């Protein structure tokens, strides 16, 4: 994912956790809030999921899936994607389907 799409900074994450709207399924949680700037995405993978290698693999897969969806996702929003423990055993295609599912439930995917 390109740097211009990365969500960074503790203040932004805390704001989204407090003020954002969340949508979830069994594998992922999507937290989003409107922004006056172009879309930005942050990915959170907890230490409960596995060791660093597993967490980084999941993070890379979620970022790549989201990167390919950017043209179809609503602009002017900030997003946080939180992985749940079931993601550790999923393939890339399953992660992609799960991400599309939560985006459609939030009515942010066309």
C-alpha cells in the first residue's frame, strides 16, 4: 500500500476508536469515520493472534487486499481494519472476501 494511503499517528487511531462506526464479521472488524482528506487505512493485528511472523503476514495480506479495492471504496473516509484470531488460518482469497463483506455491510463498497 502506498504511503499516501497509510493511517498513522496515535491520535488518529484513538479518534477513530472513539468516534468511528464499526462493522464486523467473524474474521475482521472495520472501523470508519468521515474525513475531509482522501482515504487512509490502518491495519491492527493483536498479539493474541500469533507470533510476529504470523501477524506481519496477516497485515500484509489485508493491506494488499485493501489496496486492490481502493477504486471501489468510498473516498473521504478513514478506515481501521482489526483482525480477529480466525484470520490466522485463512487464505488470501478468504481474507479478501471477508474484507469485501464488511465494506458492503458498511455500504462503503460499490
